C-alpha cells in the first residue's frame, strides 16, 4: 500500500496533526515528499509510526525541511534523555534534568534564541512503561477560538522570550552556555500573533518562555499570558502521542506548542531530536 495520510481530526477528534503510513522515510520518492510537505503545512504535526530511523536517516529527513540547527557541542541530532552517554541516570539537580523538567511546560523550540525554529523532529528510542508522552497544542485553532475583541487586542502586542524567565518559574537557574547555544544577548521580542509564512494563517505565539509584554507591568503581562496558555491548550486543540520505540514525529514550531508529560525518572527515556532553523525573514526577533 502506498502513502496514506490520516488526519488526527478523524481518529482523535483534534484540530491538528495527521498520521502517515505506507512510506519508508529512509527512501522517499519525490512525489511522496511533496505529499508529506503539503500535509505538514495543512496539519502542522505528522506522526510516522514504526520508522526506526538511525541518526543519519533522521538528519536526512529533517534536512528536507531546511537547514538544521547546531544544538550542543556541534551536534545536530541529540538525545533528549534522562540517561547519560554511558546509560547512567542523570542527577535530578543537573542542568540537563532541569531542562527536561522545563520541557514538561508548554513551549515552542528556540523562541528564546534570536532566530526561532521552523520545525522539530523527535523520535523514540527507549520509552518508559508509563507516562513520557508528548503533547502538542494547535495555536492556529486557539487564535481562531478567541473572541474578536481579544484578537484585535493581541494583534498589537508582543512579548519577550526568555529561558532565564521560564526556568526561574520552575525553580531552576538557566546559565549562559547551558543549552542549545543559548547566549546572554537580550531576550528576543516576538509578536503574539504570528502569520504563518507558508499558509498565511494566524496563530497565537506564546509558551513558557514568553514574558514582559511591553506596555504592561510584569504581573499584568504574566496574567494575560498564563490565561491565554490555559485557554489555548485544551481539547479539541491538543493531541497526546503515546510513543512506541521507532516512531518519529515532525511538527511546526511556528504554530504549535508542545510539552513532554512526566514519567518515573527511575526508568530510562531516550528520544532523538533534530531542529530545523527558522527563516531569518520570518522567524527573527522584532527590532
Ligand atoms: C523537545 C521537547 C518533548 C519530549 O525535544 O524539544 O520538547 O516529549 N521534547 O521529550
Ligand atoms: Mn521542545
């Protein structure tokens, strides 16, 4: 059977995502790639069950979407895992475990960097016996569900995106050099309503890193952003993926939020992550 794209709207009654089957991502023909790219624009999240790609194949798939980000130590595909390279459990107070705890809050990748990400690819190598799912929330549908007055108000607003802010809210300290080339430069400012560069569709652009809306005091800004996130990240705008080892997913960071769900850290969880850079014309910070 050939390539089959099934909207999660049909199987899970949610506004985002599709499952793609009948294709080997390690050996895509041009027509299948065109169908996948079109489905990516339409559904924003694509789930490919049982692909079992190695790091090289995952990188090659990610590179179809654009130039990949260099993450830590010159690597473009890294383990998002509570285990170190020798399989040892990471200390709960280590920098990396604090970043994994941060991933359990709704966010969009690299929004605190000067160039926000276009997309991310994540695959499962080792999954815990319970928990450890990933969830995505559809910020296009969230924007469209807001009332007209709120949409008009948000159209004029922006927020800063700061990893110092988001980590401090979970009681952790982000330091320069800790993560993903994170640097000390001023936090980037981004519009709260993002127009998708391919589809033209508007989406809320928020998440745990967003803070300090210009023109508001810190408490008012935090209350507005927390309220928006609470409203946005609800059914039918959410999909939760229960991973099987070998699954691979790609999502559009320009219009979705995502988060990891908790699990018992005494069990290993190993996910492989590759991230696609944003377009400087559309994912740069505001001046
Ligand atoms: C990420 C991320 C979520 C997860 O890799 O950027 O947020 O479920 N991962 O591991
Ligand atoms: Mn992430």
